[in-house]
């Protein structure tokens, strides 16, 4: 049995980014033997781009923020000319009291906004300047002095900002419940600002002052501006497919990991069910990029403490529903990123991305494509509906917000029900991560790299993959050094 340096389980964007970084850093004098094993018949994980009848749509993530790591990766794998970006000046909307209200993105826009009342604006201003009551109370003590997203933003910026801006954002990013999400885990940067400066404005200024100087920009990487959202001409799947093409036969599809065991040589043997029957692989290091619930089952025999912490992560059910309408059915021309919907507005959908308004060539001429999300942590019943029922719910919501009266049923491009969609960074998140880190000390060479740690966005996944690659590389170098010294 050939001994691998690194076995990566999962060919989503985290695993592929990690494999790319390891492969890139390896030299001809010191090559690394890497294998990426994927249980599905394709790479990309949750990234799911589909084309049909002149439409192109995403059933998972829809776009990315152009972080330095992600942009560098795209260029490295030959996608520089395939990058496309939505106009960052396009407005975002919140549906409040039967009207689409633009989200204020600047202080002047906040002053003029009709989304918040005058008292609500004053409350937010005073809170941002640091006139904030301390976090205290019996409930907080019962939570281990950890604030929920709802508690944190109500305390700092008031109820209106929480309900009309933060809550819909939470629904859009996490499909989560702000009364369960940890503020420090889900909004780490904002929470740190409050801790550093005593108020959000002072904290932002201090954070900017103390921020490390940026490294010189790579001239080969396109420059982007804050607020832009990116994709590729052929959709997001272009990135994982390009990485996999560079890795070649190091990527194995339809390889399902059934068992992981440790050897006396401090290596790991992984057993796979494959199209060619059972296969065994031995590796010095193993990186599990699988969801928490899958990883929990794999590690249960090896380290119950880690398995127990992983089992505590929850993943709500979310349906991604992509519908197409003739442009004549839509109220005017949709110009913007899309709309989010706070709870309590009589709308079941969490939000809608105006897909064909963002990027070119995503719909035939005369058609409007709308990608809506429904379900999440506050609507677990969505998993009990069939596809036709889900479409009816979404069409009804769109009819109230975006469509003309009495429009016929839409062209249904997809109803993708993600039974376990997005990991929730709920109260106790950091305690769970600490328990995992402590338990992994007894499994040297095993690493976890998935979106239940360090952010759920595509840019977070790429950065995390690069970070884990450095850790794996350092571990392998140390082991090699130790072997030579014996």
C-alpha cells in the first residue's frame, strides 16, 4: 500500500483549495503525495451550477466577495479572463411594511432612509457612538455571559436596526435565528470593534488604525472594490472544476469514506467504498472537509470527545428555488442585488436574489430569473413540503413583492432542498471549537477544514484551506525532520 503524505476527504471548495496550496508549495525535489477523495460524482460540494434552455443558475452559493485568497486562486488556475463582477453600486433592498426599501450603505443614506424611523436613527447613532448599557442580566449569566446576535445589536443599535437590517442579513447569510446565533461567532469583527473601542464607531477607527499594512498587491490579480460580488462567466462551478483539472488524477470521485483508523506508525488507514470495490489508503496526515455530522460519525471510534462536539452543530433545512418569469410579468425593471425579508412581514421566503440582474447572460432575452430561499432555522416545517408546495409558497411571496397582479405560474428551473444547509454558529460555538481542538491533540496529523469553523462564505473556505495547508505542511516537515534525526 502506497503511503500518502496527505489524504483530503471532500472535494468542495475547502478541500480543493487546500489540495491546490499543498500541491503548489511542493517542489520537484520534495514532492507531496496527495489524494482528494470525494463521495459525489462531481467536485464542488455545495457549489452547484446548472444550465438549461438558455438559463444559467446556481443551486447553492450564488456569488462571492472577492477576497485576496480567492482572487489569487482563481488566477492561479487560469480563470482570470472568466471573472465577472456585479456593479457594486446596485442597491440592496429590505421588504418592510409592504414596500421595498433600499438598504442605507452610507451615513447620508442612513439619514435619508425611510427604513428606520427618526427615533430609530437617533438610537442607532447614540449606540454607535458608545452610549451603550453594559451586557448584564440573569439570562446572560445563564448563557455563560455570551450574547446572542439579537441581544448584541439591540443593545448597541436598537430594536429597529436589529429587526429591519440585522435580522434579514442573518436570514440571508446563515438562514439562522438571531436569538440563537452567537454574536461573537457570527459577527466576530463587529463584536471585536465594540470590545476594542467601547462603541462601534470608536472600535472601527481603532481597528483601522491598528490594522497591519497590506502586502503589495499582485499585479497579475485584478483589482476589485469593496461591495463587489463576483462569479465566473460559466458560473461558480468553474472554480472547483479548474482546481480539479490542475490536480488531475489526485482527485477520486465516488469514493465514500467508511472507516478511519490509526496505526502504530502514527499514520492513518482510510477505507473507501468505490466503483471498483473497497479501497484502502494509508496517509501521514488526514484532512476532513466533510460537514460536522459526517465528521462526527467518522471520528466517533477514534475520539468521542471531538465527535460529541461536532454532533452539537445544527444545520437547518433550506430550499433554493429558481423561477423564471417573462419580463412583462415583473413590476418594472429590477435593478439591484435583490431583497431580504425580515420575519413578521407575512412573507415566508427569507429573500430573493435578482439573478439575471446581477450578471450578464444568465437568462434569455425578455426573461427575469429570481432565486429565492425559504426555510431556515425559524421555519423547520419547509422540509415537510414537496416541490410543488414550495413553488406555490415562493410564487405567492413573489407575487406580493415583485410581480404584477394575477401573473401565471412561472417557469420552474429548480427546487433544490438542502436538508442540512448551513452550520449554525449558535451560543456555545467557541466552547465546541475548544473541545474539538483539545480532542484532536490525541490525533496528531488529523485536521478539520469545513465551514462550521471560521465562516461560511466562499472566501472564508478558500482562506481556511490555505491556512490548513500551511499547518499540514509544517507538520509533515517536522515529521520528516524527526525521522532524519533518529
